[in-house]
């Protein structure tokens, strides 16, 4: 599976522009079966929260959300995608747009509206962490 996925990502990179790649991968991330925070758990957090700020604070205690000043980030210390995390060598960072789509979905469910997410760093791009900035 690892080799096949690497080839798929390579083919996307070689044949599509970045806008189309992001759209495809974000859509995949919305339905990710490997997410560490299920929709049910997320909705429980939402239902326990009195407003958006409270939701984000509670989410930061139960998931990988970091509040840094006025900025909100989702940060991973390693690649947790079980499709490739046994051998991440040569995997395109295109896969990380899947995570970006998953993060967008989580915040959309929790806040009840669309938000933007910017991928700032990824392990697959050679960074020491995956860091996604969330604009609420």
C-alpha cells in the first residue's frame, strides 16, 4: 500500500495544479477513517461548550490544538497517517492536504461555519512538526 500511495501522490503532483490537488486531498480528509478525534467526540466537546472560545479551549485540552496568542494551530509531532507512517521516505507533502481537509471539517462541525486552514509545516516536507494554522 505504501508504494502505491507514493506513486498516486507523485502522479497527482506531476499532473495537476496545486489548487486541484488541494481540493482532491481536502475532500479525502473530510472522510478520513483514521482520524484521532471522531466526529462524535468532537460534537460532545461542542455540546459541553458555552461559546466558540470555550469550544476552542476545551478542544485544546483534548486534541492537538495549540493556542498561541491570538493564533490557533493544530500541531502533530510526527506523521500519524497509518497509510504511510511506517515509511515516510519519499512521500509527497501532498498527502498533508488530506489532514488539512480533516482539520477544516473538525472546526466546521465544532463552530458551525466554514473556516480556513493554512498548512505551515509538515514532517513530509522535512520539517520537525506538522503545523496547521486555523483561521476562525
